[in-house]
């Protein structure tokens, strides 16, 4: 019996459903690009200052810095509709708040535990919120924000307000069980949510490869039929482009989508982490080759923005950050009576 | 002898049911596995299968008969070789002349049906049965909210809870209910019965079996401005979700300086159920009551269940609402008023007395009232207080009663260590020491996981005899 002729090329796998298209890099105007630059630089300088204040003992407890990951929050959040969309994240939250236009002074004052802090000094670095801006925290339990974010998306759908929730979590949280409970319900109920995995390569000191059987985290939604897209999280234009694709998908009622943002944190997991699990060279290589701020700086130069104009921007940002730090150091601590407020809403 | 087929118990707490429909008639032959009848419990309609083979000799209880006690003979089956027609073939239609027992049952209100002439199936004497039976005890509603002459309607705790949710859902579109089997199945314990029909699947939402996840979804929805009611099939399963109840729901308002409200109700059955073993039998009242930022409610009767659940749904705070499965089917008076809402954080004097104060909550209240009856026979006049809310505790009510009686026993269907009873004892030491004529005693479950065996379960759980003994001790009698 003659053998069936071997096929030269295997058929491509048949997708079990529609997928969003491959995102294109965002085509930013010079003004938009400059705005991204300012926001990212503000986050970087703010976080550097926070690290400094931590070293001086003005900030206590845990303090997780966002340095290196700036393009993710800035790129993604620039695509949201501030009037209806919501954001929720974990404990590495300063950057997302700054990217949402929240006043650096009240953030810094929260870090120093002062009454003028955004949580009246009762939350600290990991627990900050602005319901006014639809920023829902700031959550200290790894992965909790994913289910909570699905709840915010549930609210958007229930009340038909047209909003989308953007729920950020890290590569470490991606291994929590409740993430998959949330994935299942989000797809089952077609909730308007973008799950953003900020893959900064390390869950505290454990690299993705050492903790994840499937280390391509954008595929983690496959068994729930949630499409995933892998994005260069060091490129703000790629981030913004991916956000637009994801928003288009979600706003069309097609349910959730996963964005895996490949990024990198330059500092330790928290201020108390000596980061012995990776080499200094590894960090330096990322700084040299893929820094998100340097990247935008080059793009701006190519568009004819002068070095001195960027210097002016830099100076203004340093001034803002210094003022925030001065304010956070000098503004008073909470009144002792604040100890007993905000435990309950009602009186019984 | 024909085989007697008896009314089966189709749930751990079923005492009686309705013989809804016969699917066989006299003279039919049946074999094992044939469905012979449909039986309605207070929760569901169940199919009743044949186990033995034979010919239907006589249908004793006509279809449509209510309140048929478990263990009542409902039909007889002639085994192979027996003459089915030899059995007396009394007609068995409801309108005609049903069996004397069934007819007698029909005339009596549900609560007072006595055992029929047929010997009921042997009741296994368990600790849970004692608690269940003690829950027949009722107290007058003395809340000031009830105007003089208000009509009272006998309502089961199950219906009262359902009514509370339905009324609040009618009044406020932000209120919705989610949980396992709450919609199409009508509730694992039928507490959400009818809600799907009235409110649709936008507001009555079946979840996957995913407690951690849906507790988080509910909490997030509350943070976003909705008013979720999250049903746990039992609070034992809420252990999977306790992170969201405590870390997300209870603490966020404080951590946000008052920005992030979380008006959510986590509700479901709590405490020992009947013969379900240790993993399904635990009272989480003391656990949740230790957490600032939560409201914890554990009602006893139907009026409190309704009034407090409505208050819980309206509260701007996260509420843990602990129900008791054994009480779901119990009927109590509920005032017929337009909007029956009770204050959270207020205890209720179930029975006034002058000699000793018995403080309890949830199913312990029934046992305490039963004990108070027995004590009255011995000349001890006990005051029984139902805490109703476990956080915030109404310590004022307890101290006020203590000042009158000078003796205190706390009754709690829970472990003694770190219990509400311990908390009350500590508060009384700190704030009521001078009023004490005897040490405060705690009547609580034995310090073991709840065993399955009926005799051991009975030994492990509180009963009225132990309450009586403790009261006598503090009265030096």
C-alpha cells in the first residue's frame, strides 16, 4: 500500500475563537511623547526620592519602587477614559497613582505616614486609593486585586456605565489560585476587564522560570478562552498600542483580555531586598539597552526636541518631587483621635 | 407479610413532608430503582425510589397529603408470591377518605402535628436533634418597633431571610445576590427561592464553585459602589474566602482613610449541622467577631433574621451574617409591617427574669429558653438574653441584666477557647465585677472536632441539661 504523501507543512492550528489583532505601536505626536516623558520621569524621580527618604527613616515598613517599569503604567493608563474606567493594582502602586495624575504631595505624605496623606496616614505605601480618580488601590495581599478587579468590572457591566477595569498584577501573583478563579468568572460573564501581568522577571527573589511551569504568562488565560498578548513593557508606545487593542476588544463586549508586559525592575523587590538573586551586570545591561525613559528621550531628540528643553522638564520635575518630599517631611502626623475613625462607616 | 414502606427522611433535619404525587398505583409491580412517588420537603421535591421488588398492595397516604411525619407508613408492598389483593384495599384519594392519620394531620397546623399512630422511624438521638427541637421555643417580640396590635405572621427563618433580600432588592437596584446554586437551583438550602424569577439573572447570579474568587468579585463590586449579598453554601466553605472578608472587605475603609467603602453582606449557614462531621460543623462567630471593621450578626428567630438582614443590606459596612441551618425550617412570628428593620448591635431580652442571666445567640437561644422553662419548675427565674449581634457586642444589655440578677451563664454552640462566651466573661470581669455573686460560667461545646457518630455528637454539643446544671451552680443550688 502506498504511503500517503507527507505534508510539506503542517496546517496551522485552528484557533478555538477569535483573537484581537496584533497591536501596533502608538503613533504619538511630539506633545504626547513629551507628556509620556514627563510622566515617566516624574515616577522615576519620585521613586528615587522615596528610596532616599526610606534610607533616612522617614518612610517605614515596606516600600516597593516602580523604577524601570514606568512605561507600563504610563502607556496603559494614557489610553483609559478617566471618566469611567477604573484601575486596581497590588502593593507596587506609587507609579500607577502618579500616572493617574494624583498629586505627588499626598502620595509622598502617605509614605511618611502623615495626616495629609491620601489615606490620612493610615494606609502607607501599599494601601493608597483615590475613588475620585477611580483608582481602587493599592492592595497588600498578592493576587487579591485580581478578584477585586473582576468585581469592579462586574460593577461596570451591572450598571452599564461603559467602563473597563484595568487590573495589574505581577508575575508572582500570576501563580495565585484566585487569579484563575477570577479569569474563569470574567470570561464566563464577559466582564470588561484587562488583566495586566507586569512581568518584571522576579517574584521577590524567584525568577519566573523557577516558579512558573508556563513562563509565557500571556498564555495563562488559554484554558479560560481569554486571549493574551505579550508586550514590550519597556516601550511606552508599545504599551499604549497594546492598551488600545485591548480596550477595543473589551469595549466591544468580547470579554477580558490579558496583557503580559515584559518589563524589569531595577531596584530590589522592596527597599529591604539586597537583590542577591541576580547580577549587577544583568541590571546594568537592561538600564543601558532598554531603559524606557532613555528610549523616549531618543525619540524626542529625533523629533527635534532640544536637549535644553528636556533639561528644563527635568528641573521642573525635580522641583515637584522635592516639594513633595519637603511637604511629606513637614506636614503633621495624624491626630491621635484618628486612631478610632474610619473603622466603620455607620454608628451602631 | 407485606413490606411497609415508610415516609423517608430526605435531609438531615427533615421531620415531615408532603406526599406530592404517587407514580404507582395499587396492583402495579415495582422493582428496585423504580420511582414510586414525589415527596416535597421544605426545601425541594424529591423522587422516592423503590428498593424492594413486589406489587403495590395498598397506598396508605393519599397524594397531596401534607405534614406526613418521617417514618409514617405510606404504602405496603406485597413481595413476590404474596397476594397483593389480600391486603385491605382502602380507597386512597385525597378528597375521598384518606387514611385516618393523614386526615388527622390535615386538620392540625404544621407546628403541632403529633406522631401518628404508626410508630415513627426510630429517631436517632443526637445533640443536633436536641438543639433543633429546642428551637421550637419562641419569645414575644418586645422590640419597641412593633406597634400595639400588629398582626403576626408565622414565617420560617428561611422565608424571612428570602423576604428580607427580596424587599431590599425591590427597593435598591444596587443590591444583588451571588453564590453557588442561588439562582436556578433556588438555593442549596432554598433561602433564595423565587428570587431568580422575580429579579432575573442580572441580579441573582450563580457562581462557579470558587469561594475565594467570588468573595473577591463581590468585595470589588462593593468597592465599586454596588451592594452585594454573597451567599456561602456554608460558612465552612468561606474559609477559602476569609482573606477577602477580612483583608479586603473589613480593612480597606480604614486603610484608605475612609475613602473605600465596602457595603457587602456575606451570609450563609454557620454552626453545627446534623451528622455532617467536623469539616461541615463549626461556628465562626468568634472568628469574625474578633475583627475590627466587620459587623457580625447571628440571629435566632425569623423576625430577627428578617429585620437584621434588611439592616445588614442597608449598612455601609461589611457584614458577616451567620445563619443556622437547623433553624431554617423553624417558624416564628414575624410582625406584618411594611418595613421591618431592626437595629444592629442591640441585644434582646427573650425572657425576663430576676435570679440569673443566661446570655446566648443563634441556636443556643432555643436551648437557653428550654433550660429557663426547666429552671422555672425548680423555682429559678432566669433572664434569657439573645445577643443577636456579635460585633459590636451589646455589653450594656448584658451588664444591665447582670446588675439585676448578679449571676451570669453564657451559652454558646462553639468551642470555649477564644469564644464569645470568653469575651463576655472578660467584659463582665472588667466592667461588672462588683455585680457578680458567683463566677461567670460558660456552657460551650466540647473542645474536639465535631464527631459523626450520633452518640459522640450528642456528647460534644451543648444541651439544656448542661445549661440547667451551670445555672444551678452559679445560684449555689
